[in-house]
């Protein structure tokens, strides 16, 4: 469970406070175009060309338009999306900035959240049997394939 949902479920914050914090968090995301320029994947000119095309496609995302135009590779888009996600402000920081929670309360709730998640992990590991231990030694088939490959090379 994510920390924001945990706080809401516990009654520490309201649904409206969670939504407002998530909206602010989303509003602080660095754009994919800006990230692409910073990472040297696209030029400013590329970004303007994509934005011009996107203007006629209001329901399409920048990254999707860029990939469809052949200006951005899908792998680069995925990397930029991961970078965008990593750079988002933590929800706890947003809640503090909005005055919903104090930093001390966030620290207290975060510690409780981690304890609860550890307990959940313990319960799950007791309920789900572990797969049988596999040996790391290569099987006969693997050795034969490796030997065959070595002869061919």
C-alpha cells in the first residue's frame, strides 16, 4: 500500500487532502520534453516540432506523439518516464508544505507505515510456500550446449 493511501485509511488525512497533495505532486513533474533536452536525447528544436504536432492532438501525450513521429525511441521515452517519476516531490513533503501534517507527524507515521509493511511481508512469507531450492550447477543439457557452442566458435 502506498504511503498516501495508508495515511488516508488510518484517518490521518482526508480523501480531499490526499487528492490535493497528489494534484500538487503531479503539477510539479518536470515535463518529458524538458527532461529529454537535459538528457541530450532531444534538441529544443525537436521539442518544438513535437509540441506543434501535439497541439493538433490534444488528447495525446508528448511522449507518444514523439515516438509516433519517429523523433523519440520508445526505450528513451521509458527512461525519461522513469526519470520523471524519480524526480517527483515526495508526497510527505507536499503534505508538510501544504500544512496538512508536521514533519514530526510525517516521520512518526512513516515509521509506523514501515513497521506495518514489514509485518505484512512476514505474514505473506509464512502463507506462501517457498519454491524448492534450485541448484546453481549447470545441468548436463547446459554443459552440452556450451561445449557445442565452443566447438562452433
